C-alpha cells in the first residue's frame, strides 16, 4: 500500500514539533511529562504512559497523558523488573517497538488499566486490549524506561509511517530522559556541594553524552578548554587534537551571524542555546551534532565559559531526510512526483519570465503497457516501469525533470527549449521507450504531447491538461 506523501510530510512536521517541546524540559519530571504529552498531542495516540526504570530494575509509572482515569489508576504504580517479559514473549517486533495483539493474550489474564471504548469487528481496528510499547534507551544503550501508547486517533493499528515516527520519537525520548537525568544530577550536586570543581569533574567525565567547555571571553575566545571521553568518542578526535582548537573549525554553520547573535543573547538570559550542526570528523566524514550550550559564570574577574553537551543525531536527520524524500518522490520508480514537479515548474516559470525564452512540458503515455501487466503480472510490470523511468531520465538533458504522474503516465519538464531541440528530445524519449524490455515480448512505445511554457503561463494543472490532450492527438496519429 502506498502512503500519501502529504501524510508523510505532515507526520515529519508533527514529529519535529513534539520533539522540540520534549527537548525543552529542564528537569527529569518536566521531560517525562513532555514525552507523554508529545505522544498525545503530536503523534496521534489518545493515551501515553511512561514507566521509568529505577536503578534496582523496577518500573514506576511516572507520567500519564490523555486520560484522567488512566492517570488516577496508574500513576505511581511500581512493578517488578520482569513486568514486560510475558507480554514481549508473545509480541510482534515492529523495529524496536513491541506490539501485543489482544487475540494472543491468554484468556482471563488481562492486567493493568483498560480503556472503556467500543470494540470493532474490523481486524485492523485498534482493540482496547491491544498494547504497543516503545523501549527507551540512553545514549550508552541502557534501558531507562518503557513508553506504552494506546488509542490511535484513527482507531486503527498503526501503519509503517506511524510506527517509524513513534520509533524515532522513542529514541529521542530516551536521550532526552538521559540528559534530563544528568541535568537533575548536576543540579543536586551543585546544591549539595556548591558546584565544587571535584563534583563538576566527576559528572563531566562520567556523562554518557559528549561535554566540552569553550572560552566565551578573553584571549582564548572560541577555543576548546576541556572535553570528556564521550565528546572524543562522538567526534572521533583525541583530546590533544581538540584542546586549544577553535570549535568553529570543525563545524559547518550556514548562518554564522545568527549564531553569534544568539550566543551573545545568552549573557542576558539563563536559558540554553540549542543547536544542530554538521561536524567534520578526522576522516572527512560529516555527522550531525545536536546539543545545548549554556553560559557559565566562573566568578569575579574570571572569563565566562560555554558548557556544551552534544549527541550524534545523524540517524534522526537521515530518517527525516528520507521521509522528506518519500514525500516528494514516486515510491516505485524514485522519480519526482507531482508535488516536486509543481515546485520545479514554479522555478522554471520564474526564470522563463525573466529570460523570455520558452520551455516545454511533455506528457508521455505508454502504449500497450496493459498487455505487460496482463501477460506477465504486476511484478514484471513494476520492473518494466522502473526500467522505462531510467531510460526516460537518461534521454533528457541535464537539468530537465522526469516525473511520474501515476500508472503509465510520465511528464518531462524542460527549460529553455523549442524547435529542433524539442523535436530531438521527443525523438530520444520515443526511441528510449521503444527499445525491447528485458524478458518481455510486448513492444511498448510512448505517445508524447507537448505544450510550451511561456511568460504568460500560469498554472501547471492547466498545462498538464493541454499536454494530455496533445498526447491523445499524437496517439491517434500513430499507425
């Protein structure tokens, strides 16, 4: 089943919004509540329950969102370390998630609180006894908690996109809890021991996430003063390579002026500067670092320093990039879809209005392709479509766009083209498609309709309709 690209894009935006809110919690309690509220308000579940794992292995329900009844029944409940073992033994593994369908539960062995909602006969509908869990891990792989979610907003068992978003969110939630737990430890140590250097060194060196101090004032401005082992492990550099170097040397900053302005504003606030930057490792490999920088006063006459905490967020950034790619590309052929075609058409039209030189939109419809599906099956038909998509992409000029509109219909967006060049492009497209397909005896060809893109062109939909009509005219002229 194909996922609506609009759904994917909306989901990415919701994930970004709830992740930002979750990361804003300054204490462990605030972070835990932000996690469950983020699930309910941003990820489309009606109920979220967070079990925090204590050092002795027991789980305690610390935060609940979405249902006052669930909160009253569950908050503060402490369970044995093996509380989830029985359910996980009969669960489906959805990546790192664990889904326990109600039909596998032993009869009469329902434990915990169950929402009072109607039961549907639809096998894909969410059942009140269904259970979905997301284990939460710290940066060093320690299990820090268990997130349980219930009542999806569409009342159906989550699909691939929904699961993927919950899994990404759970990864970030585990890291956020780890950071918040460390933050609480730092505050407790500061209160008890007045933030002594010995205590700071203990927490600094033992932190699971990367930490560094950077000079904010004085002659060493911008230079790295101290790093912990985790900072070296994440970045790939040794302490000798980092100490004394300027942090900006390793970072790719697209907006350095804005960064300087935001850092300067730290002096007037007690908050933390949050950032995500590309960092270059010694091998030349680039990773994404996400973290915070807080301004620390060292006392009268002493230069201020930045206390920086970092994590490698490359996996999350890659997942977000992949979701954005899926939102703009056809899942079968990898070609741009109609959404991306619209975006590129707007750019072409803008340049056409500046230069006055026309472009062209070509509508390509495959002939006899139904015979491929009927005679060889849809799997062979899909392989043939991918092959044809590759041929069309190879036949166009650099900078032209080949998009799949759906089925066996394709569009080509060509800038600054007319006359003989346009005729030659059409010929290349027709020739590319008409070559024999591997292991398929059906001769597939294409009919191409074209319309010019001029400074007076306004609407892609209208242009596609005109090109479609031109294609049918060309199709009827074929022998």
